C-alpha cells in the first residue's frame, strides 16, 4: 500500500537510500585501481592491435648494388641482415642482391662507397617489426673478402683467397675456405668445416665448433682461437681439443 502525501505525491526516499544494484561507493583504493588499471588495459589493447596490424601489413622489396673490387679485394659493411657469400664464376665485379623485409613502415636502404669499402645501410625504425634483409654477396674468383655484418648471420663457402668475416652478434658458418682466415662472431656461434690456412677465431661469448681441422703433411693450417666466454671444440685427426 502506498501512502500519499497531502500534495497527492508519494514521499521521496531518503537521500541515503540505495537499491541493491546502485553504484558502489568510490573508495580511495578503487580510485587507485582505476588510475592504474584503465591505462594499462588501454595500452594492452593498443599494443595487441598494433601487433595484429604489423603481422598483416608485412612487406618486402628487392635490391641490387654493384660492389667495387679494388686490387683483388672486396670490403663490405652491412648494418642489418643475413649475408651468404658466393663465388661469381666468370665475373669481374661483385654484386649484393637480396630482399628487404619489414613489418609496418617501409625502411629505406642506401649504399655508399668509402675509402674502407662499401657501406650498406637500412633505416629500421623502433616500431618496425621483422625489419632486416636476406642478401647474397657474389664475389669474383680469387678475390679476398672483408665483410662486417651488424648482427646478422654470415655464411661462406668455397673461397681460396683469404677472408675476414665479422658478425656483431650473428652466427658464422664457414666451410671449404683457404688462405688467411679471420673470423669474429661478436657473441654468436661459429660452425666451421674444412678450413685450410692461417686461421684466427674470436668470439665474445659464442661457441666454436670445428669438427674437421685435419692436418696433412703439406698443410699450412695454423689455428689461433680466443673465446670471450663460449666453448671451443676442435677435432684434429680424430683427437678432440676443447677449451672454455
């Protein structure tokens, strides 16, 4: 039963009355939870959306550069990406070809020649995911090679005129190489096989695996290895030599 006031209207509920589904009272703890939780939730939603966009918006494009050969030597500095060295039969010029890969923002690639060799640069921004390159460096026969790769992997096989390979954090795979050889992984691993000549190995933390350092009576193979923390394992004529 509802009692009417003298004015004909139902009496208003007291100011403190609240139904079972009314808004909860905002305590200081709840304000703090909102202040912390809402921005974190929005950031997570935004980052998830950004990740989906970059996954869908992946792109690539090819490139090709002629690399100068001077006095039977080639020197190349690449600041991002993996490089495979190949011998270019019948050619007198060196060439770097490959594919640039990127996630959201198309990076630029540049080539310049300095007194120390050719520089290949990429402008990968901080928000770009999967930004880098996969390249082949074709080298004329009987050409000495100096290659620096800033973090990418290096693969070389079948050269006989000496080689200096430096990967600043990437892995190096070297097989069937001869001459004066200098290999520095800068933290990555070195996997070597069938190297003949004066060999200098340096790694700032990576592991060195050399399963077939086999000497012949006429071999000039001399090995000097320095590890900045990784393991070195060399197999010579059936005997395994290991060093921390």
